C-alpha cells in the first residue's frame, strides 16, 4: 500500500515536472506554461491601465484591478511552490541542499520577485508607499524569457558578439567625447559663446543626440566651422549605429542557425530510436500511435 502511494505521488510529481519545466519537453510549450505566459502579458496590460487616472477614479475599475492583482499573485505563488516541489526530480537539485541551490538560481529568484513585492503590498495595506514596489512587476518579463526562445537567443547572441559590441561601444564613446570637446572649443569658448556648449558635459548631450542620429534640434552649432564639424559628426553617426547593428545581426543569425541544427539532430535521433523499437522499423507519423506527441 505504501509503495503504491509512493508510485502515485511520484507519477503526479513527474507529470507536474513535464507541465511546468520547459526543459522537460523536446518541443512546444505546455498548457500550464502557456497560461503563465498569458497571465504575465495580462499583468502588464493591467499595470498600464492602473496608471490611467480616468479608470482609477471609478470604483468598479479599482475593484477589477484589485481582484486581478490578487489572482495573479496567488497564481504565481502557487507556481513558485510547485517549481520548488518538482525541482528535486533533477539530480542537481535533489534533497534539501539541492532545493536551496535551485532557489538561488536566476530564474527562481525572478519567479520569487514576480509575486513577493506585490504580496508585501497587499499584506501591508492598500494606498501605502509600498505600492511603489509594483515596479518590480517588470521581473515577470524574465518569466517570459524562460518560455519564449527569442529571449534566450537574444541573450546568447549578445554573449557571442560581446567582444565586437564592446569594441563598437568604446569607439562610440570616444567619438562622443571628441565631438563634445571640439564643439566646446568651437561654439562654447570661441564663436558665439553658446550656453549649450559652455562646458564639455553640456556638449556631450549634443554629441550623443547627433551621433545616434536622433537630432532633437534643441542644441545646434551656429558658426560655419561648427556646422561643418557637426556635419562630419552626423555622417560618422550613421556608422556608429550601423556597426553594432550589423555585428549583432550576424551573431543572432549564427545562433539561430546553430540552434536549429541542434534541434533537427535531436528530433532525428528520437525518430531513429523509435524506428529501431518498432516491429517494421518504420517511424510513426504525427497523429499515429507511438509518435512524438503521444
């Protein structure tokens, strides 16, 4: 009887593991995790709506916001507890020490911060300064990164091209500083003695706006020499923006292609293993008994 109960508990725990741990599935996303993604997106929508004064002025909307926030906090709290509960199926997180190791992981901390600040606000009472902690709802974006491969690919691409991106950033900062110094001497010290170029820190604002091709137009050189130099800087700004964009695009493409190759090899290995186990040596088609989805 005890053995049977343990088997039932282990089976439930394993099903929960497959439902809420993305790595437990070869492809696709489980219904539970799909619900979590939808809840995260809705929480950001409601966060935006809560800042609208015309809605906050209505008691009905305030009740809707409060009920939704309570539901979200409860759902994320239950999800966090379940994730800690099933983490022991991974040998790296088995036992009490392993659970604490799991709870200190980056994603686990993000899961905790996704509901804990809001829970503190609720327990402390409504309308208190702790409401400012709701800005930590942005940690729920990290929950999306776990389920949406694009976020993971983005981070991997940045890591792959970090040296080139750092070099491009260093070049941009040097160019900004040189431009600010030049315009300080041309427009601030000499020329029309513009207040906007009266110091190098003030000129840096113009240099950043120009090199990033934003060009707000609130600060601009007046003298012919200053305008000529500003034209050169504006043209150089195109390269400053294009260089890191090209580097990142190349790294992103390489990362995407490598992941696709790994995925295809993994699926081919699974189909090959199934074919060896089948009596006729044939791989079952999708929708037939024995396919990957069954």
